[in-house]
């Protein structure tokens, strides 16, 4: 798993550099081989350091450190050449990089014990795009993903936001038609990208490599546009000493422990995000302020959840801080229910929650408190069920039937007034794609 992770980080960095070299007038890695005696690690390191001079710490710093650890022998050189060739092949279809391609590879090679404990099931790209399309209605919406994995749903939300930003609208007063973002003073795609990455998109995950991939996937959307910071973090999950619940520490607080880069005071850019060389610091996360919370929350069974976090602490929080909602036993349904509760805590009135969840949400007794709360406080806008033959799920590597849920949080006056609230129930009977 270490070799897989290291190889994928190098693949990401090499492909990313290939895109940069096209737009920033940088020499290709292959062209650097001659002056580096045909040694791929030296040519790659030289290229990564040039990129670091521009920015892109989250992409290249860890990759450069991996090269430092590799022995200098023919087998390693051949392996690095294969990584470079794979990156060149993908660059010939650059659109692949703007999806969560590396995340898909990573999930397919991840050890199954680790994957099952963390329930790191990869959301299929078309599923993520569909969920973001249904859940996002405003181009400048603030998006939170508290179990972001390798970033499929964050990336899908970015795509939907960008589509809405360039939706053409007519200004009656000035009698002109222009992109929607233009009317709010954002006429440049570079400015919009920076706004999305630096302000609008939040992603937290318990696994450092996953959050690293999310940061890279965001940067890949406009690789030639550096940014100064982002809100992608690893949130530690521990059972020893001061036990930590990862994102679920936010259930009864607006502060959470996150991993941050330790590279000196002058480190800027995405390097502030989660990497391997880290310390723990305190982060304040907005509560009741997100326009969209989109998640494929962990489906971890209770027995497996107990292997990675302090379930007694989680149950105490649910029992004491949410006693009026009868959430005490929701962990019997696994961790998906507490993450759904967390999504509600993060949302503003009028905001939407968009979830990939087990179909048991619709009927199982353990989900009843969550159903009751959604029924009382939300307009359930969409339920999407997958009946495609042999494909019951919207995630890969799981045989569980899943549903997509999109619900809008009601204001106090809406709850008082009642009114008609229709739900669109969609049955998909054949495999879906991004179109």
C-alpha cells in the first residue's frame, strides 16, 4: 500500500507537471533526461522543484520527498519511466485528469481490510456528477464534504458550480446577456477558480492520502492558476489518549483537530493541507453556514467502526447533545447516520444536503430518528434509485443497494406554514454516464 500510494503521488505530480509545461513554458521531464544522465528520478526532481518555484506545494512537495527516499537502481529507473509513460498517455486525454482518475486507481488497489474499516468506497464519477447537479443551484454556493475521500464529490461540485457560473443570463436594466458570474463581478475564469478553491470548497477526510488527492484534484481543474490556501484537511481519528472522531468531532463543536504541513513559516499555498509530515492544529469550521453538504458517508458497520474510533465517545455525544432527537442508537446503522446528522448541523436554512446512502435509510428501524428529523425539517426533493441490472449501487466495490437523496432545509416560517412539497422519485434502469 505504501508503494501504491507513492507511485500514485508520483503519477499525479508527473501528469500535473505535463499540463503545466504546456501553459507555463517549462521544459518537459523527458527533455531533462539528457542533462541528468538518463536518470528519471533526477529529471523528475528537477522538474518538480521548478514547479515548486511557482507554487503547487500540495502536488509536488510530497512527490519530491518520495523521490528522495527511492534507491538509485535500474529497477526504480524503469518503474519511474513507466509512471512517466502512463502520465503521457493520460495527458493525451487531458479531460481524464479533471475527473477523479487517480482516486479510482487508488481505491482499486487499496487493501480491503483498510477499505472496509474506513468504508472508503469510491463514488462512481457519473453518480457524483448527477448528485452535484441535483444539489447545487447557485454558482457561488459554499460546499462542505466531511468524508471527502479522494475528492470525487468535491470535484463534481466544482464542475457544477463552474457550469452555473457561466450560465448566460439577461440583464433587463442594461439590456445585455452575460455569464451569471459576470453580474457578480467575476468575469475571469482564473478569479472564479481561486474563489472556488480558496473560499467555497471544504473537504475533510480521516485518511491523509485521500485528502491529498482531493487537493490535487481541485488544483487540476485549472492547473495553471496557483492559489494561496484551501480548505482541504486530514482530520485525525484516534482511540489512544485524547480520542478523536475525525469530522464527527464537529457534531457538538465548531472546532476540530486537523493535520497541517510542517515546512517552516514561509510555506504557502496548498501545502498547508494534509500531508505526511504533519502536526495537529485546531481548525474552526463554519456551522450552520454551508449552502450544500454533499457526502458519500462511511457505511462502516458498528463492529468495524469500533476498530478505528471511540464509539463510546460518539454515542455519548449523540445521547447527551441530541437527546431531543432520539439519536442515541443511530450508530447501529453504522457511521452513515451520524454523518447525516453532522451534515444537518453544518447547513444553513435553505441549504441542501445531498447524500449517497444505503437504501436502508428509506425503511430500516435504526434510521427512523433520521427519517423523522428529515421529514420535519426538510423538503425531500429527490430520491434516485439504481435498478440497472447487476449495479445496485452508486459506489464501486459494494453490493449494497444505495440511493441518492437531495433535501432542502426549511426555514422556521416554512415549517410553520406547511404547504405542498413534492418529491421527484427517479428509477435508473440502465448504467449511467456523465452525459
